[in-house]
C-alpha cells in the first residue's frame, strides 16, 4: 500500500509539473499577458535580436540631400560628402562610421537622385537590391512638398501607398535587409534661416522649393498660410513614414530627429542656403548612426 501511495504521489507531482510546463509554453506561444513585464522584456529582446547594429554593407536611396547637392559646388551633386555613403573626412558618413573608410568605398552604394520624390523610391530600391545590401537608408519626401504650388504637393494618401509599395519591392527581394528611414526636414525652418542671406534668395528664384521658398520676404497672411500648409504636409509625411516603418520589424524610423534638428547657417549650403552643407551632412550622418546603433527603436 505504501508503495502504491508513493507511486501515486510521484505520478501526481509529474502531472502538476507537466501542467505547469504546458502553461508556461502556452504563454510563450501567445506572447504572454499584455500586462506582463516579463512578456514586454521578451518582446523587446526579440526586437533587438532582429536588428543588426553593425551591418556589413549599405545602399542609399532618396533625393538631392543624399546626393550632397550644392554642398561642394553650385547646382551640382557631390556624393563624396553624402551623409549616407560619402567618403569625405569632413562628414564621416554613416557608411564610414559603420564599415570603416576602406570598406565603405567598396561596400556602400548611392542610388539617390536629385529631384526624386516618393514615387521614384520603388525604382531606386529595385536597382539597389542587386547589391544585396544589409542596410538601406531612405531619405525622401522633401520634393513631394517642394512643388510649384501647394496644390501640386503629393497627397498624403499617395505618399503612403507609394512608400508601402517601395518597401514591398525591397521585401520581395531581400526580406532580411534592414531599413533606416530619416524624417523629412523642417522646410519652414530652412526658409527662416536661409532668407537672411541675399545670395540664397537669388538662387531660390531659380526654382528651389517654390511652394515654401517662393516670394521669400512676403510675410502677408496669404504667404504665411501657404508656408503653414506646406509645413503641415511635411508633418503628415513624417507621420506616414513612422507608421509604415513601424509595421516592418526590420525598419527603424529616426523618431523625427532630422525634422527636429535646428539647421543653422553653418549647416546650410552657402550656394543655395537650403540644402545641407558639408557640416549639415555630418550632422545627418551622426543622427543616422545613433539610430542604427541604438539598442532599440527610437521613440
């Protein structure tokens, strides 16, 4: 009888242990309780594991900012000072910071195009995937707001669908490639800073961002309303970038860091007082590096 009781006792202990193990396994399957601190740490750990903070190759897509437009000579690209892939010692680009100068020259590629809008991103990414980069940097949206008029700006709905399509193009070819997305700069601040320079305002008349920079000294209510509408569209674009990126486990948005950066005259091109100077490119590189190497996503 004692042996039978001992056997029953051991069996009961085994059943309880098995039930406990199944209960724990069940929590893992569904991700744990939404209010569980342990569950939160587990999800955060998985998110960190998905992100490689030291990718071995980089491709850049986007617009004139990533091409280093007007940073070296007037109305010309200067990719050697690009914040993303440039080799200039004055900038210390994201590629140089992550890969080292020698490897950056061989393992980074710049597919950005001056004048590009969000609608052009899918094509750039289609070209970039041939290199099979481990990280793609995206900075685009300024030209969607910088149009001939407020009415001509890319709609928020189209901006969203075009960005989703572009990321889809990348994911079909390279499901594990990481994406860094920079926010659209604060165009109204660039107008505010640049309009203090007479030469810059003359260059603006050649057609640089007329929706924001046109009639630069006009401070009437109509002109102010026009600039405010452009600014609101930029903020809407940044919301789209954040939301779409958040749905992709291997995408990091800069949390609005580029938009919030207060470009001063030293960070603006002394050719057009609107695009980033070499110093401005260096600041963009630093923002990107902080985001890419952070332990977790930037809020």
